[in-house]
C-alpha cells in the first residue's frame, strides 16, 4: 500500500509514485473532471504493483478502468 499522498504544483506531471510508495498528485487536477482525477489516481496506485510503463502495467490499469485511454487523452488534450 502507499505511505503518503502529497499534493504539489507540477509543470509536467499529473502524478507520480515513488519507490517507497509515496504518491504525489498535481494540484492542477482539482480543475479537471472527477473521471480524469480518478484516472490519475488509478494510474499511480497501479505503479505500486508494476513500477514500469509496460504491457503488464497497462493491462492492470485496463482491468480496473477499461476506458483509461480515453480518460488519458481527455486529460492531456483538454
């Protein structure tokens, strides 16, 4: 499980997950739709199981949130 959740104003990332299980979320997420915030949270929590962005990671994200690609696109293009 994760140790802490921090909020931080970031320029390039919506969220991150450290090797120690510390999840950091960008404060700008508050301006986004709840479904997009949920995507970032799911994405970062999945990194607790699979640290890398690989097929196993995206399969895990997809098993939790089947429409993750649409949400990611909306987040990054909106």
